[in-house]
C-alpha cells in the first residue's frame, strides 16, 4: 500500500536501526518497485527516493513484512 506521509530518516538513524537488529535478521531483500521515485510503499522496511532519501515504514528492522 502506498504511504502518504512516510517517515524520513538519515543515515545515522539507519545505522542505529541496523545495530539494534543485529543478530535477528537472516536475509536482506532488495526490491525495485518499477514505480516512480516519489512513491513509498509500506510493503518494505526502507524505501529509497530519487536522490537517496531514506523513508522508514516500520519501527524496527526486525519487523515482519508480508511482502518479504
């Protein structure tokens, strides 16, 4: 589902999320949506914008997303 007001994070916040998820993640999925760069979907933990912006659609990277 398309997210209308996604939470934007910076690289330091992503580093902290990754550190907190250490030991609890066994796979990393990279997926290209084939949509436009201004779309953020809640099917993914992190969405990357056209200019490298990071959008988070979860509270923790260990959260289960049905798409992956």
